[in-house]
C-alpha cells in the first residue's frame, strides 16, 4: 500500500513539474533582450542649426541665436522682444535645456525632450507632460 501511494505521489509530482515547465516556456517574458532591438533605446540627434531664428506658439515667442543665447516674450502680457526674458540654451541629442536668467540673479534650468525639429516646426515636452508646438517665423 505504501508503495502504491509513493508511486502515485511521484507521478503527481512529475506531472506538476512538467506542467510548470510548459507554462514557463509558453508565457512571454516582460523583458527579452533577444527580441528588443538596441536602437529602440537610442536618443535621436537633432541639428541645432534648425533652431536658430524666431519661433511662435500662440502669443509666446522664442528667439534662438547661434551663440546659444535667446529671448522669450509673451505678447498677451503686452511684452515685446526688447523687454523679454533672456536665457541661454543647449541641445544634447534630444535633450533641450533653457537656462533662464532671473532679474534678481540666479539661473533656472528648464529641461525638455525634443520630439520634432525641422525647418518649420519645433515640438518638445517636459517631464510633466506639458507639450509645446512652435512654428518658425524667420
């Protein structure tokens, strides 16, 4: 009787192990490095020369100069370019950083991710999901 019980337990254990092995083979993995292509993770590189000039989104204007400086203003606040806020900027791959110079001193960096940059369009967003879409004027 004990022998029969032992044989039945071994058969049940064997079937359980076989079922678990089949389950592991069939279930897709959340991360499989053999399937994911490395270029999926590479950041796009944008031509910074395309940024140079005057850009507009609604009443907000940005002027990017070729020396890495710039100015921004909002005509809805009755501000013109000569009264605008000055900043410096840099692009590293698709990371776009503005360093805004405060009137009381100090610099405030604002970091964005460029999603589109061509001759007439500039689109970027920040880590909070705020998206900006500019059209080039000159």
